[in-house]
């Protein structure tokens, strides 16, 4: 019998309270009962987002909400800026290309963050840039970009700042309003602790002003339609919502409210610290930054002679622990341990034990218990 532990940065483990809420009989979405739930979910999303802006929900994966930002903010041929430091930053570039936008593209090496000064310089030099697209938590490398500094770089310009916080929302703090981030995209299957299938987007007044003028074609992902639904006395959605996922989200957001944002972010920081200490303790090298910004994902360089596929199959098939591999230029060179969402002491210990055992079996000279001990030392000092 194998007991499965999902340690990937999406999808992530789902709390039993959420699973049992989603198993309840389906309710109809054009009812007071659903509107009440939807209103509560919207308020609680604003709490996690730390915003007074509208937060729109779509039944789609995270990329759907990213695409919604492009089509609701841009007109054909618009000048935009994309700053990418990994696989998901490249998705903004690909979306801009798919819609024929004129993109200035800043590319940073995998493992490096976006430099906010580069964004400031580009906006100074080119006042025609309408939208800046950047990733908050770059899941492919574990780098978390400094959205406060990027927000400050954009704030005095007409450009609207859009960020993908699909793996950051609820694990790497983003203060949407305080940091002047106009549009923040999130997804359900990471720190929001529900299965894949929902995506969210917050929209500031500055972004609404642009959306009202933007001319790229849109239908399902039309923000104006979504806002109209939110503004009803009994809030609703333009199209049939993913009812069971929304019921799960209601339960998950209830858990987040109960824990409180301060504790939530602190728990993630401690899990990141323990994971990094364990990796170094077993003699491996980190790929993600060795600081508290890496609270969602720990990326680890594969030691010489260890093959990614064999290592991850072994941890999964023998010990039930699923890690993620590298993407793009770091495919086969790193593995990624996800700890965004429903993760605590035991998950880290189990993940590290599986990694030690699998490495040992593959012939890597690892001392069993060395990583676990390092994680335990962190947990001994840092209660969450
Ligand atoms: C930062 C980031 N952006 C975008 C995506 C794509 O989201 P989805 O696969 O839900 O469309 C992911 C998923 O891993 C992600 O982590």
C-alpha cells in the first residue's frame, strides 16, 4: 500500500475539510444559497489578496485568467512590456505574441529575479507602454519577484501593472493595494488549497479604466460581464460557475481566515526555511534563492550522476512522494519541492526522508537523517 504525498507546486494537497465540502450535493447557482456563498467567497478572496478591488472568478486554469488580463486590457498592436525570469514569465510573452501585441521583452536568466529598475527605465523611455506583465512567484525556479519595488516603478506612469501570482497568492505575500499592483492573477490549485479549475483576477480602478477602452475581442473572459454579475443585489456569474469548486474554495478560505494572514505567511516561511536547511544538511545545493522569499517552492540542483526521471519515479513509486521536475533550460537539472498551501511539519519530514532514501538507493553518498535533522532543528526553534 502506497500513501501518496503530493509535494508539487500545483496541484497541491487538499485539506479533508475542503474535500468533504466538495462532496456535498450540488446546489443550483441561480439561488440565494449560491449567491450568499459567492458573496462570502468574494469577500474572503479580497482578504487574501489584501485588496478593496473587485476579484473576478473564472472556471478555468490559471492561464485562462492570464489570458483574460491580456484581452481585457489591450487593443490590437498595443505596446506592452513583459519581464520574464522563467517558464511562466515566458507565458506572458507567448500570450502577447498570440494577440499580436508589440512587446518589449526583458529576459532574465532562470534563477534570477526581475530587476525593477529595468522596468522603471523602460517606462521612462517609452510612455506608450500600456501594460507591464510580470510574474510574482516564478514557480519554475522558486524566485519571487519584488512586487513592492515593481509596483513603485510603475505607479507614476500610465501603464497598468499585471502580475501572475498563481503560485504566490496565499503563500508568498502580495499586498495588492499597498504595493499598487493593478491586476493580480491567482489559481485554485496552489496555496488556495483546492483542486485545479478556478482562476481569479483582481482589477484596480486604473485597470478598469483601461479595460473600458480596450478593443481586443473577448467573450467568456469579459471582465465587464463578470463585474456586472458581482454588482447584482444577489451576486452571480455570467456563466455557470464551477459550483463544487466554489464550495471547496469557501471551505478553504474559511481555513485561511481561521489561521489569519500573519500566521499563514509565517507558516510558509518556516516550511521554506526547514526545506532549505534540509537540502543543505544532506549536502545538496539549492537552485532557488536561499532566503525567506522562497516560501512556496524549494528548487534543488540534481547532484552529478543522478537522473531526474529515475529519482522522481523512485520517490513517487516507492515512497509515494511526488516532486516536480525542472522546466525549460533547467529541465533534468533541478527538482522542485512545493510547499504552498496545506503543508506543515510532517509533510516536509516525509518529503525529505523520501529524497534521502531515493538518493541513497541511486548511489549518491547521502547520510540518512542528515536532512531530516536539519529540518527538525528549524522546527525546534520555529513553532507555527
Ligand atoms: C506562476 C504560474 N503561472 C502560470 C501557471 C499556469 O497555470 P495553469 O496551469 O493553472 O493554467 C502556473 C502553473 O503551474 C504557475 O505556477
